[in-house]
C-alpha cells in the first residue's frame, strides 16, 4: 500500500508543527509521530524561549550564544535566529500562546545561566508544552494537515539520489508515503542514554538514516549534559529542574552545605563542576536550594517543579532537593544550510535532529525552542518558494510574443545555413547532448531553452532534471536533449544565451530577495532591460523571488522628473494624469527632494518613489508621508547596499540592477554523441 502527499513531516514537536503551519494551505501535509503528540521533547521544555527584545540587546544576545557555544557556532545562523525571533513571537501570539506578563500587561522576561540579561519569555515552568500544544491546536484546525500517531519512519524512499518519500510502519502494517518533500523533525537522541531528560523513544532514527544514505552530518559528538535533574534511583526519564530556577536565585551545595560553583555559568561548566564535586564527596548527587526564590514566586513561576518534588517527598519551599546531571540536548545532527536543506535533494531537517550551527559546542539556555521554530519556518519558506515559482508562458503568449523573438534570435545566428555543421554533418543522425551547470545559481528559462530547439525541429526531445527556480550546483546535470545532431548544433548557442541570461538574472534576484526575506518589502525590477528581451528578463526576476514593476508604458502612470518638468509641477502632473487616465488604478510619482515629497502627498499620489536620496532625506520623507501613500525606494539599489534602506519601513524597493547588472550563469551543452535511432 502507498499514499501520496505534497509534504511528509516526520515528527510532531514544535518544529514539525510550525513547519506545517507555515506551508501554504493548498498543499497536502502528512505528519507522522512515533508516539503520541505529547511525548516530544518540545513538550518537556521548561525554562522558556529566548527573544530579541530590541536593538540594544542584539550584540549581547549574539555574544552570549557564541560564548556558550565555545565560539564554534555558525555566526550566520545565530544572526538569522536572533533577527527572526520577533516574527516567530508574532505567530505564537496569534496562535494563542500565553506568555507571562506583568501587572501592566507587558511581556515578562526572565534570565537563565550564561545570559547577560533577561531576554527569556516563559509560561510558568512548562513553556514548551504551552507553545507546542497551541501549535497542535492550530494544526488540528487546518484541513490540509493530517496527523498520524504511533507511526514510525523505517526508511527513506530515494530515487536518482533524491528523497521522494518515506517507508513507515504502524503496528504490523507497513506502507510507503510518497511526497515532493520530506521534513525530518524526529527530535533528539536521549533514548540511547541511561540517564536522560528525553523520552525513551527518541533514539536518533533520522541520524541512522542519514548515515545509511551518506547524507552529511555534523558534530555528532556534541551532546549537552544538563546540570540539574531530579535524582532518583530508578531508570526512568530524568525530570528536569529548569535552569530558570538558578536564574531566579536557586543555589547549589555540596553534601556539607557549601557552595562550589557560580550557578549562572554555562551548562557544560556547571555540569562539570557538579560531576567533580560528586566524585570528591563520594555522592550520587548534589543539593539544590530553591528557597531563595521565595514561596510565592516558586508557586507562580514553577508550579510543576514544586508539585513534582512534592510527589517525590520534597517540599522545595522548606528543603533542598537532590540533583544530578543527565543527557539533555543534541547540538549535532544532520547538517543543514540556512534553509534547513540537507545534502540530499528534497530532504529537510529541523529541530534537534538538525545541525545548522546555531548552538556550536554547547547550547545557550532557552535557545532550542527559538532555533527550532526559526529554521522550521525557513524550511517551509524554501519549499513554498518552489511551489510558487512563476508559471511558464502559456501557449498564446508563446505563439504571439515569445516565438517571434526566439525566431528573430535564431535568424541572427543562422542567416542562411550553419556552415560548420553542414560541413561535418551531411545527413541526419540522431544524437544526444547534456546540459551541464558550471557554477552554482538559480535556474530560469528552461521552457525557452526547449522552445528554441522545438522551433527548429518539433521532434527534438528535452528531458529536464530541474525546474525553474531550483538551486543548481556546479557539475549538476540539468537536462538531456535528443534530436537530429544538426539541429542540436544549430540551436545550442541561442538556447544557451537565453538560459544563461535568464538564470543569471534569477540568481542575482534571489540574492537580493534573500536580503529582504525577513521584511514585508516587495522587490521590484524596472524597464532597464535588454531590447526585445524584456519578457524573458522580467520572468526571470519573478523566478528569483522578485516582482515586476510596469511591463511597458501602457501598464500604469509613473510620473518621472521629465514628466513633472513638462507639466510644470508635481501637482499639475498628478491632476493631468487623473484627467487623462481616470481608470488607472494608481498614480506613482518620482521625487528627489523634500519639497517634491510634500507636494506629492498634497496632490494625492498613490505611490511615491523616493529616488536617489540620502539616508537622512529618506528618513525625513518616510516620516512625513506617514502611510498617506505607498512608498518605493529607488536609485542604484544593489545587493551590496540594500541593507541601508531595507529597515526603513517602505512598501517597495526597485532595482534596475536586477536586469541590467546581473551576470550570466555559466551553463554548457556537452558530450554530444550519436545514438541509435533514425538515420
């Protein structure tokens, strides 16, 4: 038996659930979990979730994370996590997550070991449960999300080196689930340890599969030991005594009642100190005193810890409790990039099973929930981008607008005959040639590549191994082209010219668009395109993640400096445009001075383009417009300088560089050879 879905997500912790929720609602999402929903490490997270409060804390947050990770972190991943945290918080609040607040209703922040300030949001001492249960509740309302419990992933389905699904087992039943994409969110490895805070069924299944298929892994020896779990002489899962209690004032003592370590040092340091103290004292545990926190705060902030200890015979408001270090978290895992992509195409990994480099050698307290959510969202966004790649040209557009341009380009190359080809190929011979990628980038224009050959000979067959919008890599086989070898030789240069140019634009656009991905700004192109190639170049911009401004002069009203000069003023130009084209939906005005900004606002311009302004003038103009018109920034905007303007709160950024300055993507048709077939 087999099933088919769009995306298969293995695991229903916070990363798996959030990934599912951030995928488009028109996709079928199938989620499986090895146990029940509640038995994930996400439900066990006590302390809280780190949050980037404001710019004043950025450098400290960054340094705290790197210091805890022994500076083996990936700085880019750390920056992405921190900068993305507010957007994640907005989603969590939208889903109904209840974080602690002060008397005035403001979010309340706490602190844990190795943090230089209070930056951790929390819900009592069950923050993970609060977040994950709200994500689960939201997922249950989505008709496109199916969740199956007690289903184990036993193997990946791999074809031609790509992941196309998973083999699963439910009870005695085994079946295949085919999917466009598979997301591994299988959690940690604590089930392999005698003493662990993890659930016993979390045994690193995804890591085992990664090894089987030679999927890249990283830092498999980076395992975090939590300093304080409740000591008992049974073999059950260790109950975590959150680091937050030490952040709020709890102290550690040896058997003689002496303090022996700074309780706010990083976890690995405190764990090592406890281990040495137990060896010195000849004990199986040390003592933790929660009484400095105060009875009221203990019962409000840590009610579950208080109750658990009571159930075990300890009243934390009156006495110390025995604690011991235990395996807690896995910093290594399946190696992924900043979008949670593994080294196997169509396979993603998120949460504790993935290693994106955020944590380095040791995780900073309360970074795990944030990291899991941020990079689950990035995985969803990366998959969405592929599903939402611009559709290709339809038949009408091809015949009326595209074919004449391709034919013109072919005529430019073949005025009467291809002398070189005719010299060596006097008769027809069926052959095959390979399209090879020679550098990393984004592919765009495959339909135009194929159409070029088809216009020369309808019998040419092109078999693609990639789609427009795919990230392609040096040495990758992108297509095989089969047909009369004379046709393949005659059409190769024109076909490659289109594909290289369009792919170069898509690659550069993606680079710029990625710089804006954590904003709501729409990236626009301009009319600065190659003559007779605008239809191709603007399509490539869309493939790369940008949007099209006006296609031509008929598409809309954009009053530039010379229009304003001809009319006499901004006010006159806007009024004349309204009188002449009353049906035009929006009128855009290009301005270069603050006086022009004021006049454009007064004239009722719908969109105001701030062109070639200094940073100071941009800020002044944006403040003045104050949402009375949509705002576009333009003027020599490139990937190198877009950071100057991306955080100014505008609606659009337009860049002529997307089309006029993008270099080609190096591609080649290689290995032409004859094959058996027609003469």
